[in-house]
């Protein structure tokens, strides 16, 4: 039995857990002199030459030194970083795996977790309890825009620790505990509010409420990282998300009416623009068609006039060369055109003959008179 209790335990043998006799008022502590004496006897039995020999003392010292040196081996888990301190001064940061530092009290090591993504809500808080819900924090959320309007912004910041040594020793009051991950919260919150107010102050309210949300997030994240890097805070900002962007609650109804009116105006402008885009090209096409038709008629008229003029000039030239032949040909062509649609009988009278050949128009007589029944 432990403590040299050979009597069957506290109840059975009448001896306490320290090897002393039982008393009515409870167990008694062991005698310190007896314990020291027993330890010396056991040590003499183990060490050759007795405890007082030089070899035994040397061996004991070597064993103690070896154990002391081995105590400097430490392990850093995959989600941690090792912060090595030499007499309280940060000298280096080690990565996951087996590492070594000079044994205590020369050097010590801290191993805070650094891979967890931390979230900070600014402008609102999530209620913890049965009811839950979210309540607004106007002191953090109300900001002034570049056109001197007030906007109510709630946003969240996500961050991780990139260098645990910088976080622990370059940030004032990093937290109540050496492994407390909530330590940089005050610094991150102050930097986030300052960066967001600066970015909002450079933008107009209309752009912030509509298409400017993503640029605001990117600009705020960039500005926060620059400030934290200048502090050497050892913090990496991974994301900034705008949760709500609204006018102040006191004027939000009126602001929504204004936005609805602007939306109606934009819709009417878009409809008018669409009508203009449809009618103007069609009118331009009709005008171009008329211009092309006029150009074609112009070219046709000019070509016809030039052709008639060239024909007249050619006839005039032929007439000048042979007037009789040309005059006769012109006469024949003219009579041909005049007599083309007239019923006619051509009688060729022989030269020198005074006889007239009677002509009986039999084809005309064969035609039925108009209105005749036969």
C-alpha cells in the first residue's frame, strides 16, 4: 500500500495515509525529518560509492543538468506559433513543429493559436440570450459622407494573427491573458472605425447606397492593413463586409420616397432614350434612302439627257453631210411613228399612168355594224 500502510488501509489497520496511528481528531501529517532520512538512504543505495562520493555527486549533477537542458524542447501545434522570450524579452517566433529554447529561467515560450478567423462587428451587436436579435450602436455606425450627408453603416471585419510576437508585444494591452485571442479587439476596432470613416468621407452618399459598396469594402480593407502594418501589429485583415448601408432612421422614409422618385425619373428617361434610339435610326435610314433615290434619278436624268444630246448631235452631223438622204430618212421615221396606229391602204401609182385602181375594203365590210343583230 502507498505511504507504507501495511495494516489494510485507514479503516482496517488503524493507521492513517501518512503511516501514523489514527487519532480521534483525524489523520496526522508525516514527520519531515523521517522523509528526508528515508530519501538519503534510498539515494545512497542507488549511487555507487554513496551519496558523499565525488563520482556520485558528479553523476547526479550531470543527470540534473541533462534534465534541465531537455526541458527546453517544446512542440508548436499546427494552429499555433511559438513566441520565445529571453528574460521576458521577445527574441524570435517559431513555426509549428519541434523546437528548442534555452531552459527556464533563461528562456520561456508562449504558444498562442493563430489560425482562427476572428470576427468583429462594428455598428451593431448580436444579443446573446433567449431573445437574441441585433441592436444598433449609433456611436459607431453614424458617419459623414463627402457631400455632408449622414449614413448609417454596419459592417464586419474578419482578421487573423499573422505574427503572434508582434501582436503580443507591439499592441498596448493585448489582453488579460497571454493566450487571449481577444486582446487585439480594441486596436482592430479603433483602426476599422477610423478607416471606414475616412473612406466614407471621400465618397458621395448616392454612390455608397448604390454601386459603391464593393469599392468601399476594398478601400477600407486596404487602409486598415496599411495602418496595422505601420503599427507592426502582426494582424492580417482578410475581409471587410458591409452589412447595412442606410440613411439615418429619422429620415429613412423621406429618403426612400426620394429614391423612388429618382427611380421613376430614371425609368422615364430610359424609356424615352429607347424610343429615341428606335426612331432616330429609322428616320436616318429613310432620309438616306430618299437621298440615294434622288441621286439615282439625277444620274438617270443626266444620262438620258446626255444620250439624247449625243443622238441629236450625231443626226445633225449626218444631216450636214447628206441633207437629202437624212431629210428623207427623218421623214420616213416620222411617218412611221405617226401612221403606226392608223388603218391605212398604200397605193403605188405607176409613173406616167392616169388610171386609178378602184379599192373595195372587203375586210371592213365583213365586220358587223355596231348594234346589229345579225
